[in-house]
C-alpha cells in the first residue's frame, strides 16, 4: 500500500511516545507510522501490544546515538515528518548521571537533525521536524506567574539543561539551514504506562505494596498535571496545524502542590483498595529534598488553545481515576518493569534519604 504520509516517531515505546503512536496509527490508517526506540529501561514494547500488528505500523530498535543507522533509515524511508520524543526523561537520574542525558538528549537530537537536513536537502517543503520538549527549560516560578512561549530559558537540572540545549539546536537548524521545525513544551504528564520512577506511578506502586511514600523536602512543590492522551492529542494538532518555526506551550490548567496531590491519591486508593481511611496516608514519609528542586511549574497554554483549538478533554478527577484503575488492573505490567535493574536504581536513589 502506498501511504499519504510517512511519519517517524522516536521514543515511541516510552510513556508519551506509546500513547502518541497509538493515536496516530488508529487515527490515520493512510499514514505509515514508523517507531524507532532503543528500548532502554523506560521503553517497553508491551505498551504497544494492541497495535503492533496494525498494517500501518512499523518498529525498529535503533539508538539515536547510532548516526549511521539513523541516517540510513531517514534516507531510505523519505519521511514527511519526524516527531522526536526519544530522551532520558527522569530528573533524579540526571543528577546521578548527567552525561547520559547529554548523549541522548543533545547528541541524539543533533544526529536526527543532521540526518533530516541531509535527506531533505533538495526540497524541505512539506517536511517537518517536530521536537517534543518540556516546561522545565523555563526554570522555576515563584508563587505567581505562568510560563509563556517567550519566557527566557533558565534550566536548573542536568535533565532540563540537556532539553534546553536540544531545543536551541533545533532552532539553530531552522535559522541556519532552513529546516522546517516546530517545538512544544509540555507540563507534567500522568496516565497509564508511565515508568514507576515518576511521582504518580511510584506512589501507586508503593501504596499497593504498603511501602513508605518518599516526599521530597516540604512537599509544597507545585506541578501542572496533564493526562497523557491529551498531550498526544495536542501533538497531533501541532503536527498537522502548527506553524513552522513556532513554539507551543502545552499544559493542563491544573496546578497541584505535591502534598495535596499525594493526599488525594491516598484517599482514592484507600477507597479503591477497600482499606480503612488514612491507611495509605500513614505511609507518607518526608525525605531529603531533590538537589536543585524547582519550586513551581505552571504553563500558560492559551496560544495552542486559541490558535489550534486544543484544550484538555478529561478533567483531572477523570484522568486520575482512569490512571489509578489502570495501574491497579495492570499489576503484571508494574511487576515486570520493577524487577531487576529497577530495584538497583530504587536502592541507590532512596538509600540514605529516609
Ligand atoms: P520515557 O522515559 O517514558 O520514554 C523515553 C523513550 O525514549 C523510551 O522508550 C526509551 O527507550 C527511548 N530512548 C531513550 N534513549 C534513547 C536512545 N538513545 N535512542 C532511542 N530511543 C531512546 O519518557 P516520556 O515521559 O515518555 O517523555 C517523552 C518525551 O517527552 C521526552 O523527550 C521528554 O523530555 C518529554 N516530556 C515529558 C514529560 C513528562 O511529564 N513525562 C513532559 C514534557 C515533555
Ligand atoms: O514538567 C515536565 C517534566 O515533568 C518532564 O519534562 C519530566 O520528564 C518528568 O519527569 C516530570 O519532571 P518532575 O521532576 O516534575 O517529575 P517527578 O514525577 O519526578 O516529580 C514530580 C514532583 O514530585 C517533583 O516536585 C518531585 C516530587 N517527588 C518525586 C519523586 C519521584 C517526590 O516528592 N518524591 C519522589 O519520590
């Protein structure tokens, strides 16, 4: 079959990538969706079991640091668009091993940019390099204000610095080589298939197993939470209707202090697990803070709302309930990803913190 568009998604076996790949494969049967992923600890083909044999889906295991493999694929497949999600994504891991983040997030992005520039050099019209970034590049807010698309970059962790650097390289390829690019910067995602090193799935897992809930610092840090499927829908809108050279902030209009969110999860899980009220909250344990911990993130998502008509489709109450149910019903998924190397990470990350 000949496809109207061939789209490359990098990091499609990860949390957000797998939701995006599913959305694109199901919404556009006339597109070929090609997923490449190194399958690090965070990449899991189980996430895509339901669509793995769809006729318009392909997967290849490729490390974006392997420039030859990336070049060959990008030349051979003549993609119309590259949606780049592959990254090291966890702030705590970046504090232990910053170089891994420089390698994948910076050098990996440059490899993709180079491959696209070379493959598309004859004619860049009708092509798009879409880079998925984070609100963390803007730094940390005080108790008021929102990040807009023109907020100056002020990254403060090795993770956010590597993402900020990759954003700069993407813009440099636009200005220097005429590459058609678009960037989106999103707030904290939650939902099914998120690796349980991040706050929400980690705490669900620990509550389930009656393990301590490690709250960093005073627990008064604030994040804006967005349901992952709504992020995938925003990416779809930008992929099709975003303006070249532009940046779009994506957020949930949904700020929570960590402790308020944790208390809510504890209450809901007590109900869902049939445990007495207060049972899960008794596991809350204040631990040593994350070094350089950003105090507050909050996104002004009015540009994507007014230009592209996007807004979140589920409320936080709906999204959180769906998420808790998914993890409770997929204990096997959690058990698989929390064995082996994960245990080693968990021991190192939380050793001496309690
Ligand atoms: P994730 O860690 O769940 O998934 C990352 C994926 O990238 C994994 O499948 C992994 O195997 C793959 N990968 C890592 N290194 C690779 C390499 N060298 N070559 C090929 N594949 C590689 O991350 P996520 O939470 O799904 O985040 C996806 C993207 O969205 C990242 O770029 C992240 O910075 C960005 N983002 C995440 C959030 C969030 O809340 N999770 C919010 C805003 C932006
Ligand atoms: O804002 C977007 C970013 O959100 C993404 O770019 C990152 O990829 C993603 O990991 C996420 O970063 P955070 O650092 O905000 O997410 P995390 O789930 O690690 O932490 C959320 C908050 O919870 C943060 O204030 C730290 C706190 N926390 C986290 C963990 C893992 C704890 O208090 N205890 C914990 O054990």
